[in-house]
C-alpha cells in the first residue's frame, strides 16, 4: 500500500490526536502509530443511553431497509479496503494479504447481512384447536455489547455488528486496547454512512479500561446480549457476570485445534494446509493448528516435509508483500511462548525446528515432538507452536483430538471415505468445526462459526446465527367464536 501511516489515516478520515492517553503500537517496530482518547464513566453512560434511544427508532425500520443501510457500509468498506487492510496490518502485525483479507471478510459479511434482511423467517405450526393459527416471529433484542480481541480487530466486529444491525439491534463495541485505531476507522466509516441515512448512534465504540468500559457492560441490564471473543479465562468471567443478571452471552473463546493426518492422506495437500494453519497470523488465530496428529506410517515423512517448509517461511515486516509471517503482538506473548517451550522440554517434548526469539516481537515458527499425555498440550499457546504426536489407529487419533478442554476447530486428511465419515460422526470430532482435507483456519462466512466445551458454545456469522441477536415470540390467534383449550382441557363455569 502506497503512502505513509499519516496518509493512510487521513484517507480513513482520522487524525492522530497526540493528546490521547492510549498509544497504538506497531508490533513489528515498537513505534507508536497514533493515539486515541479513552472513554471515562460519563462517556460510557452517555453512549449506552444514546444506543438505547437509537434502538427505539432503528428497530421500527423494516428489515430490508436496514439491509440497504448495511449495503452502503459494505460499499464504503470496498472503497477503503486497501487503506483499512494496511491499518490492520500495521496495528495487529498480520501480513498485508491477511489484513486486506480481513476487510474482505467484512465486505462479505455485509453482503450476507443484506440478503439476510429479507430472510428473518419465522415458522407457522398447525394448531390442534379449530379456528386457531399458531406461529412464531422474531423481534430485535436491544443494544448489543460486542467485545473483540486483537487478532481479528475488525472482522469479528462485523460478524456481530452487521448481522445484529439488520436484525434491528444497535451495537456498542469495546475493541481490544491493542488495536484501537482500526476500531476508530471502522466507527468513522459507520458514522458517515449512518448520517447519510439519518440514523445516528446505531453503531457506537467505547475504547477504554476494563474497569471503566468492560465490567460495566457485563453488568448493564440495558445490554441484553454480550458477545465476547477472547480467552477461556475471560469467557468464564463474562459468562458469570452476565448470567448473574440473567442476560445472554455469545462466547467465542480459546481453540486448541488438531489436524489428523492418516496414512493414506495426500501429504502435499496436508503440508500446505498445516503450514498456513500453524504459521498464518503468527499462530495467533483461535483456529490456528496447535496439534498435528500423524499416523505412524507417514509421521517421519510428514515431519520432514514440514521442517523443509518451515525453513522457507519468510519472517519479516508484515507490510512487505514477500513476508509470510509477521511478529507476535507484544513482548509479553513472546515471553509466554518461550516459557511454554521450557515447560514442553521439561515434560518430554523434543524440539524439531524453530524455537528461537529473533528480534523484537519476531520469533521462529516452532515444531515439537510431544508424548500423547503431555500436560502442556491441554493449554492453548497463542503463538506459532505446533505439537506433533504419532498414533496407530483412527480411534486413537479421535480420542487425542477430543482430549482437550477446548473444542473449536478440527480436521482430518484422508482419501478413505470411511475415515472421513467416522471423523464426522457422533463418535468423531467433538468440535464446532470439523473439516476434511482442509485445515482448521479460514472458515467461510456462510457457515455458523463457533465451538464447544470451553470454547463457549457460541455461533456467529452464517447459517441461523442471526437468531442469537433476536428474541423469539410464539403467537396464537383465535379467529373463531369458541375458546377451546389446549390438550382437550375443559373448564366450564
């Protein structure tokens, strides 16, 4: 992308405010990109009040009309894709192709939401009572709180916000403090579009400390749904706080994803998928491959292929189109990866390749051979660290796949229909996502995204995930002159 950081920000309608308390740090250089002002308690209160007031009007716009508004947001994202994608890369450290790809995902979600605005279907059921009609309909929930993480600083917002908007909800966004500028850029885009449609305050953003913004959102009864993306530890806290007021949660938490490679697999296909899944975004995706389960007959060959591929991974400035892997997000995450490697060695793990800190927040992508029962394989290390475990039978591999607390994504590589069907059966993968001959990363928006167990059970994006942002209402209409009771009950006076 041509142009300086200042030029990119200017084209996105942003100006650096050097008075802001929160600095956005480029993880590749350690330099400040810009500063933003943090919300205080009064900002929080005024924002929620505005959002609640906007909901009263927004919910009464017909859903197809709301869809046309979202279509205009998608058009603006198309126009600014290169600049917003570059800002994603500068702020999160993912390579430029992934930064632009994340914005493309927002555009795709906008398209999906536009179609959805004419498909918020209810059901009509046959009534057992003569002269009665029984059906269900869906209504907007209210202001929805969305809490997102640094690794997908804009796409996950769109999964929630654009779907919620066509459902008739307003949205209050708390982005990661590590990626505040991308949030401001998206907010500016929304403000321009919503002003043109004379419907301000449908989308709001609050950048601030957990104590000032995050905790109040969890306890606020004006926010009927909190959608949160983050660690399992964070998700437990969110679930407990929101449940205490009987609110709803939509949780997308940790992944500890495994790929099974059977002896009959296309190893070249598997190699390409594993490389992207384990190294893409520097291993900082919730869908990144953490565990590679390989049948013993092909284990040595698979590891050798991976070792060669890892040597060719170009690590460097994520703005350079030649780079395949950028930095980890902070020095703290680098230290956590190094500490995890020490624990893995202590638990019997053997380093295959990588394992070094290069400079700043850059590390080598790492492969370790691990015994099946290693305690560290129960933990998600948010870094490019891949465990390799050998197995004999598919049943053994499925048990290993399922034998962790998390349950987000999973995959198998095989040419045998019986293997793939066993993996996809009720006794197979216990994850929310199960793939055959494709890796664990790169989910399409048309399918509902989410996982089971400690991953939280939430579903976002496609399929019928829209129902999370609405309330179901069952309706019975009696168009007769009689009053028959259900189940044949008689109550005569």
